[in-house]
C-alpha cells in the first residue's frame, strides 16, 4: 500500500475542511496545502485551528506551498519565505515548498549554480529557526532554471544540509526534463499525475495535460514509483493534477480512489 497523500490541487475548489475529509476518506497519511489557489489560505481560518483539525483527523500537513522562484533571491524573497515558514510552523506543517524560477532567466550553468547556492545558503538559517525542511521542486520545462534534480542534490550536499532540504520527484516534471537519475535518499515527496495524450514529445508536456493515472498513462508513473520504492524511498506519494477535467470533477474522491487503487494493483503485480 502506498503512503497516499493529496495536494490541494487535487480538489482546489474544496474548502480546507472538506479537503481534509477527502484525504481521510482516501486513507491518506497527509496533505499539502497551497497559497496560490483562489481565496485566502485556509479560507481565512487561523493556521493553528487548521493544524489541530488535521491532527485530530490523523493527517499530517506534509508541506505548505509555495515560495515561487526561490532561486531568484532577494530581500523580498527572504520576506516571502519567512512569512510562509511562520504560517507553516503555526499549522504544524513539516515542510515548505520551494518552486524553481520558470521564466527563462538565469539559465546558464554558472548562473544556475550561483543562484541556487545563494538561495539555499540564505534559506537554511530561516529553516533552522522554524525547524522546517525546504522541499525543492525542479520543473522539467525548458524555461526553468532548475530542471535537473542532480543540480539540486549537488547544492544540498555542498551545503551539508540534507537535514534542511530535500527534493520533489514529480513524475510529470521528471518526464518533461527527459528523465535522468532519481535520488530516493534525497526525495521528500513524490508528486504523481498522468498524461494520456499520445505521441507527445517531452518538451511538449504542459500542466493542462496532467490527469489522474490509469492504464492509458504515457509518463510511466507506475514505473517511476516502483523504481523509487525499490531503491528505498518510503515517503508519501501525492496526487497533483492540473487538468481542468480533473479540477472540475463533481466527485473527485471516487476518481482519486480508483487511480490510487490502479497504481497499487500494478505495483503489487510487479507491473512497474
């Protein structure tokens, strides 16, 4: 059985209370909340109340997203990160999500390394202060200044900060980046979403194609998850779809349950 989890993008229209109920009904271990959905974070409810309700439901708040373009460091970015960490600490979140810049800027190898090193060096004391982990998410798009998970791992190791930083293995972004090495020991969460549109090149993958995973998936979700598990990953696997057809489902619970069960059945049968 997977350690099931849900990103709030799996039900972006649900109030936080209903989202937690959905996760509990799906036997999830935890959830990821987002600050980029319509309306106020937690619908304006205090983070302490949200944390208490989640805990009472037996759910962990795995991460609070997100600091966008974290590797474009500035005083404003420091304030943004500190504000998110304060909320994360108040609601009992374990991690804060750090999303790589995706604007075609800082793209040379030297710029990528310098900007990433600077951001992690500046973020680490903030994470230490709040006793949180920074969850680094490379994006597979050609416009992103951090596509390769290996660059993130190298920067973490150079800072000797494995206790404060880990990476996301996102099955969609892994495919969009052309695959490559995986790093189970550095992975803090796995994001899953499927693509069923055939004959797409990796560079043609876009968020609106991201649906739930079934037998028509062309990203190799089952294979990616199986490889991570085989190599020692033992953390949460969280749905993060972006397709409008998923985001507007009248009954996301049934669809998510079916997809989770499909993945688990394939893994049990050794289809990965």
